[in-house]
C-alpha cells in the first residue's frame, strides 16, 4: 500500500529509460500471461512451428505463436474471478485497479493498494512440485540441461 506523502510513493526504478510505473502496475497480473502460455503448452496448441530458434539458441515467437498467445491471454482476461465480494472478469479487475491508480495520481484517493491478487489455480500437479520449479536456481536449472529459456520444441 502506498500512502500519499509516504517514502514509498516512488515507483520501482530498475532502469531510468524504462516506464517503471507501467512495470509496477503489470507485475501483480503477470501470472495471467504465464497461465496462458502454460495452458497452450500443456494442451499441445503451441507447436514447434510457432517458434524460431535464433543464432544464440533463444526461442522467439513467429506470428502464428504470437497470435495463439494473444488469443489465450484474451481468454484468461475473460475468466471469472471473485473480487471485492463480487464475480468479475480479470479484465474488469484490471480496469478497477487502473481507475484506482488514476484516482490516486489525481489526488482523489489518499492511498493506493498494490497486492498480488488471490487466485485459485485448478491444476493436476501438486503445489510442492510447482514451488520446486519456481524456486530452482539458475545454476541448478543449467545442471539439469536447460538453457535460459525453457525449450518447448
């Protein structure tokens, strides 16, 4: 939570050339993109023909892959979620948070709450396995034979 006049009013500044407020704002909702990509991979909808490997062995999206991710992300934004005691879509929750930010920046609100939204993910795998994957170090990741990018091909 940020209160007007508090020391926490400044926003993240990893790189002065970047729009740090935009990065601060997208962070609580980043998992929606992650879920969209995971959904495509697990369903088999994302294929090797949707990706291109660069000279330095990174994977990049071809236009077909980008369209698939945009469509799946759009589906994620239309999913229902409980927010402030009401059923809403993720797109509406984001709209509400943008409006809250606008009210804060124009001094219509005295405080701004940025928290990671609570969301129950319906998955077959266990919580422990997901935590191990999320907490794996880069060194261990490389020892397992993975590059920086998880190869889908």
